[in-house]
C-alpha cells in the first residue's frame, strides 16, 4: 500500500497527505455500533419525517443510546442550580436559590484558582471535588479511600482511555491482551482497535442470566496466551448491554482469577445507582477486594464512574472519576504525568459530579426536592425495565433475561431460517437485517447484537429502557406488531 | 525487560500487571514542562507558605501557565450568563438577565435533544453551535466555510489529538514525521512521544523575531526523510511560547512548502484574538490558502481554536473547534467515525464557545458591557506585553523579542560560564538551574526554555504576561533584583 501511495501521489495533482491507505489502520477498523449505521439512519429518517415524507409512523424512537434527557427525563434541580451558580456567581444573591446550593457553589469556587471555574483545574481534578468523591466512596463501601487514588475525568470515556493507555506496550514481544466480556460496551473494542491491543473475549452465560463464569475466563485466557500477553480484565457491573448485577461471590471469584493471572481489573461501575431488582445489590470491586484481605486486596484496580447514568443522566456534562488502587508507585507517577500532559477535565463536568457525590443531606433545604426527583427517576426506571422484559418474553421467538440494573435489555431473537436466508441474500447479518427492518417499519432504533458481540449463531439487539412510560408503551406495541408480522412473513 | 518482568513477577508476592518495565513506553518518555517539575515545586512552595514557613517572599506568582482567570482576569459577563441559563433554564424568567442572553440560551437548548444540555450532543458538536462557528469563520475570513468541515472539541487538546491520531501509521515502513517549530508548545511533543511519532524540528529564527524561514523547513525535512515519512506540519500562530505573529507572506510560503512536500497543515490558531502590535494582523491559514487559489487551496488543513485564550480565557470550560478542509472524503468519514467513537465534547464547553463565536451585536442589550469588558482585557494584555519585554530588554544578559501576540515572552538569557558550570555540577541544565533559583528566591514560577526546545547552547525561559498590572510590576521588580544578583554572583 505504501508503494502504491507514493506512485499515486507523485503523479496526482490532487495529492493528499492522508489517504485511506496512509490513515491510522486502527481508526480504519474501529467500530462503534451505538453511534453506527442504525443510529445514523435513525437521524436521517427523522429528517425525512420533518420534510413531510410519509412513513408508517410519526416519530423515531431512539432506543439505541443510553441518553436519558434526550428521552424526556427531567434534570435534577439541585445539580442544575449548582452549575448555574458556579457559572455566574452573581446568583449567590438570588433568594430563589437554596442555601445548600450556594454553600456547595462557594466551596467549588474557593477551590478554583482566581475563584473562577474558567481557570485551569489541576488535571487530577479540583481539590474539593476530589475530596467529596473520597467521602462518597468511603460512605458507599465502608472502607478508607485515599485522595491520591482518585482522579476526575471528562466522562467515563477519558478515564477508560487514560487507564488503557498505560497498557499499550509489548511484553515478551507480544501485544497486550485485555479481557473483555461478550457482549461488551463497544467503546472498549474501539480503543483496542485504535491501539492494536488484543481483546480477549470471554462470553457471559446467557442461559444463567448473563453470569460471569470462571471456567470461561480460564478458557479465554489460555487461548489468548498463544497470541498476546494478558494484562487486564474489564468487567462492566451492572452490565451493559446485558443488565445483570453481579453477586458478591461472583466478584470475589473474578478478583481471585485476576490475582492468580496477574491481571489489572478495570471495573466499569457507571451504573452503580441503577439497581432495580430487590434481590440484587451493588457491590463495588473495591469493597469486595478490601474485604477479601491479603493477598487479594493488593490487586490493581481502576473503578470508573460517570455523571451520565444513574438517576442524573447528565451525559452532556462529561463528568466522571476513577479510583485507581494498588498501582506501583512509579507507574502511578507516570499515570499522573500522562494526565497532566494530555487531559484536562471540564470544571463544570466536575461541578456536576460534585453535586452527585455530595448531595443534599437530610435537614438541608434542597433535600426534599432532591430525594423526590431522584426516587421518581429510579422508580420509574425500575417499572420500565420490567415492562420491557415482560413484553419481550411474551413474544414468540424472543427471550430476554431480567433487567436487574443499568438501562438496557439485550433480548435474543430466534430468527426463522427464511429470515436468515433473506438477510444473507442482502449481504447483511441477520441481526442487522432485523433491526433495520424494525427501524424502517416502526421508527424504533435499537442496536444489533453484533455491535456488542454475541455467541456465533445467535442474534440479539440492545434496546434502552429509557423512553418515558407512555412512549415506552407505544414503542412496545409497535414492536410487538412488527415482530409478529416479521415472524409470520418468514415462517 | 520482558523476561526480567516475568521472572520477577512469578516469584514476587506483590506481583503487578503494570510495572515501569511493562508500561507504555510512550507514557514513560513523554514530558510536559508547562505542568512539570517547576510547576509542581511552585505548588509545594505555596503550601509551605500557607503552613507559615518563612520565605523571602509572601506569595508565589504563577507565570508558568497561560491561565488568565487564575491570575485575576474577570470572566466576561455575557458568556457566564449564557452558561447559567442553559444550566438552569428557570433563569429564563429572571428579569436581571438580558434578552440577548436568553435568546442564545434558548437557541442552544432547542438544539439539544430533550431541550437539555444533559443529553448527548452529536459528537461533532451541537448543530446550532457548529453553525455559529461557520458564521464566525466566514465573517473573519471573508470566505465560505462548510458546516461539514467544522467539528467541536473539548478544548484545543482534543482537537489536536484527534487530528494527529489520523497520522499514526507507517508509510513505506517508516513512522510518520510531523514538522513542529522549536520552540514549540509541549503538548505536541507529548503526543508524539506517546504515539512514537517523529517530531521533525524546525527552528524559528530568534534573531529575526522568531521568523519561520523556508530554507530551515527544507533543511529539516531533508534531514528527516532518512528516518521517518514526513506527513504534516504544525504552525502555532500567534506563537507560543514566542509571541510572534506571522505575516501573510510568511503564511503563503509555508502553504507553498506544504503543497510541494505533500504535507497536511495543522494551524494552531488559538491566540487569534491576542494581537497587540499595531503593525501586525492575524491571518488565518484558511484565508490565505483560499486567496492563493489553485493548486494551493487544495492543501489539507486543520485550524484549531479554543475558548481558553483570547479575551475570554475560559480554560476550565474545555471548549474549542477545528475547521478541517480538503480531506479526502474517505478519510473524512473515518475522522468522523473516530470522533463518534472516542470523543464527546462537553455541551457547556460548547455553549461557552457559542457565546464567543456569536457575541452580542451592536444594538443588543449586552453589547455595551460585553465590548467594554472585552476591550479592557485586550488593552491591558497589550500594555502588559510591553511592560514585560521592556523590563527584560533593559537587563544585562537578557534579550527578548517583542510580544506581538499570544500571552507569553520567551527571553534569551546569556548566562555567565560560572553559572553554567554551577548548573552542570548540580546535574541540571543551565536554564533549569536559573528558573529553579528564580522560583526559590522570588516565588516567580516560569518554565525553562528546554521545556519548549531551544537551539543547543542557548538558554531561555517562558513567562506569561498575565499577572495583572500591579502584580506584574511587583513580579518584574522581584525578577530584576534576582537577575542582577544572580549575574553578579556568577560573574
């Protein structure tokens, strides 16, 4: 390709430095289905509807992305008031704004150089906000947390990227291998593609509610050792796209496995507030690891959190943190150096995080409204999670594990052979064919399972559980009609 | 190293996945002097002062980083009001907030899904804000700008990283080479280190006011071709750390050079509002390239802009854009795909950018205050730029080119041989020795020239011109005393 390029470019009058042949090959191969062809087509259809083009539906329902506010969820007043005051401190004089909001805003401003959120934050995060994260983690887990282990990020993405960057190195002449569940959240595969790191796929057991089983981890790592050097394991809990919540025992087993195989654990815990099943509880990897004692409490761990999910759903703010423990001190210095050089998280994103980790306490003026708004969101999400799975499980050819947490369902569709044949004849994988038909006929956009990974020969899709109840009812009705007619057509 | 690691780790009870030997080598070698040892020491000294430790000064003056608000610059009211209203739209009812602020806030909210800045923006940027950037560029240059060429970023950093990521590829078996001025802004060298890309250094001519000379570009590229494949050229205009403003003729010559050598131009134009010399004018690379006509108007170009500099100095907001023109359409699709997968700029950072590219017009209620605040900052910056260079040029052993633009001076210090000897005996480079002494004795933190690159055998430092006039006067007085005593000591 290189030679082709040079010959071509030296003769061409439109020579380019960047051609498809000279582009970063990692960028070429990376895929991100959550914003992939289906999402793009959904936006096109929206524009077609606006132009008056007739469709069998009046509105696109975007169930392909975990974008709470876009689906009508209302922002939490307390969070937004804090943001408004730190942006324009003159609001400290506004009697409409509660005193606890003002107190928090002043605390943040005092921790910003020049009393302005426009000054550069320390790239590890604004001091007082990092301290509030420390308290939040301690309260959540009942274990100490070191300020020095907490770093703020512009959303979970930057935290995940910064941690994975550390592993971009050959060991024993082999590229690094990072274990990652299948199905997975495709940010991981995109980063692995970009950086030519090997994704070591371990399959979750769909038949046992997407359980994470140790023999499968062992199979995956043994296979992988032939071609890469396993360095870390990514666990998403609560699961995305799968919605399961790991038990404490399961987490213990993963920590043991990581210890035995000398793996760093990257715990993606951004859905820690989103637990709907009364029999489930969120345990952080940090808590379990601490309580396991020696030698497991020395395993390297990064726990990632975000402002984008939970009850707040503040995706546009780009706030988040990582707690990174048990790093070799020299490595930690290098990690910090890389953050100093390459990252500066938005101060407003951090202020949003502050409002989440340091919410109003009982007795403070914002407490009542805050609690009411928070509970309303979480209760409604729990109801919707059940609505979605109940509908799917009542349809022929669909089975769906319960949505115990997070905000997605990942049902399996048993497509008739004729549908699979039809998909193949169109050069599409069956899940892509199904979801495209769904979108074109109903306006519902979901992501084909292949975007997250699925066992060969199976077909799934991911839908969020986010449309508000009335919209969700309508969506599930449209879905039911589509599915029944699809199944009848290809029977 | 790999073998050592395995032997070590299998025997150790404290085995780590990440050790200094198995860490990304790019992270290991990268340096970022702007937040390097001097900056860290400055913060330590600040804490020592707070603890009551006696120093020959009462306060650290942080002149090592272009952090306007930290140095006491006041935020622009209009910008902050827009941010407050989009954060908490209930402020639309507040009679204290001018109608043009409200109009802009509503425009932004309408362009956000669910009327909330908490929803995910399109990763290319919120539609209406991208459109305002288009108008801003067209007004600035007098040439058309395509919406499809404008992408919003979380600060200049993310834009630079996203563009440079495209080049991370071997061509003809050679690593990519990116031409970059010396002195340079060390974000560039940090990214090159991290990604093992070659920095092709071209030296600016200090004797001719840091001019960018084509024979030097030719020398640099010819030398580099032996070891890498030159792909792009970075030009920072106005200059950081050097403060010069390129002439139109100079820009034309660079564009010709880029065309002839098939190079992509990355124009770092974040200081486009910071022009102080009445004989200088900012010309964007885009404008000059358009006016040169065929074939030069087909050169690939990315122009980067930020909310952090100019009169606004909103570093903490992380807002910015890039205009990327003449990309091969296939490459552009891949660029967009990489943004979709890996980047999501903060909506509030974008809202801040919106207020800058779409400021109040004559006749609007915010116009007068906005103009007054903006002009006050720019006029004061011009005065301070002159104060700094005048002081330096009146000192023995220091020479400093005029600060025509940006917000830094990069004076040369002709250190006496005894000082150089002393530095060597301490294992420090002479510029580091000088700036460390300066910090310990006066509390003034500046960055040694080696952090940006300088001709071998010369010594410089970078200082911002940002301390407010009274503080700057004090700083320059402290500096003068230090320098004179230093020179006397090592005469």
